[in-house]
């Protein structure tokens, strides 16, 4: 739907197949500066269209016979899909591969750990006492001076998802040995965020 993408398609006059503009398994880009940071001079041209309006990758559904399969959650939620197509199957071992489906994906270079909100201050204090530099991404917990860098996103799922990858890149540059992220709340609206964070934390 983006006017720059539509103008590119019109100028090219054909179809375009394009992967995400990031190295395999790394944090997705949500602005042109992220692409430059990731590839430097390996990419001769970047079209600037402003920051991504959604921030997270698209919802992927397989409709290959039988009930549709939700292969990757995105901004279109399971409930919205099921209002149209009925109940969705969970993908099993034989499900088609989908982009971003690896157990470890969307990951910063700095090891990342998901922590429940109630346990975040204690985990930060524990690591700080061990001399481990920590960067934090919180949603509901207030700033703690023990963190090298502290980012806060939210409170809604849409705003959080829009800012997630930029925040991860910022925390990855903080020089910390560990990134702590407050676990997202349960619920359909947060499923895409939870999926990306779980894969980013997998090693």
C-alpha cells in the first residue's frame, strides 16, 4: 500500500520479488538508516519511504487444502482471520516453511533474555551485582539506574510492534553484555510481538 512501493512497481513495469533488507536471522529494518547500517556500501541504492507504519512482518496464512494454517502471526490477528475463514489450524511438523520460521530469528548480537515484569528489577540487580552490563526494554516497569540503557515502549501492542526493531537495534549498540526485555502480556493482539521476541531470545 505504500506510495513509494507503488511508484517503484509502476516504473519497473513488472513484478518484484524482494526479501527483507537485513542479514539472515538478524533484526529486521524499519527505516532506511537500518538498511545502511546493516549493509553499508554493499547496497548501492536505498529508497527512502519513511519509517515502517506497522513495524512487524506480515501475517502469513497457508490455504493449501483443509483448514487454513496460521504460519506466522502479524498485525492481522488470529481473531480477525477467523472472523473471515473460520477456525485456523496450528501448523504441525509437515507445515510449509514460512519466512521468519526458524527457532532463532530477528536476533540482536547481544544475548537477549525475556523476563516477567515482576521479576525484572531483581534480575537486573542480580546481573548488575555480577558486573554484567545490561540494557533493558520495558513496557510497564519504570526506569532503573542499574541499566546501561533503558527503553520503554507501549503500552498498546500496535505502538510496541511499530517501535520494537528500532529499540532492539538501539539496545544492541549500548555496549551491554545482556539485553533484558519485559515479557509481553498474553492475548491475540500481542501474539506477533511475542513470536518475534521468543525467536530473538532463542540461541
